[in-house]
């Protein structure tokens, strides 16, 4: 399994925006991203840090439902 890239919070928000998510608000150092789907809304908080820890990035990937390959090296 390829390794995950080292990404900032802004990088992750940019990737999520390209796949249907929109920034709805900001609270402190967290950017709240949402995507409306059939009958539900997916809400994912993204820390606005220069470098996200791997566990945090894995949690964002899991919550968002986006494919892991978007966040991998190469």
C-alpha cells in the first residue's frame, strides 16, 4: 500500500473541494467542510495546520468517504 503524502490542512481542503465538499465555517484553527448527498450531509473538521499527522489524515479520509489514493504519494 503506497504511503500517504505529507499534507497541510489547506491542501486537504483543496482536495476535498475538488470532490464536492465546501467550506461552511471556520472555528479557531479548524475548517469545517461539508458535502450534501442524497438525504444526508457529510461534515468533516480539518485542522488548519502546516502539516497534518498521519492519524489525523486517516480520520479525515475515513470520515469524508473519499478514496485513499487521492492522498497517496505518486
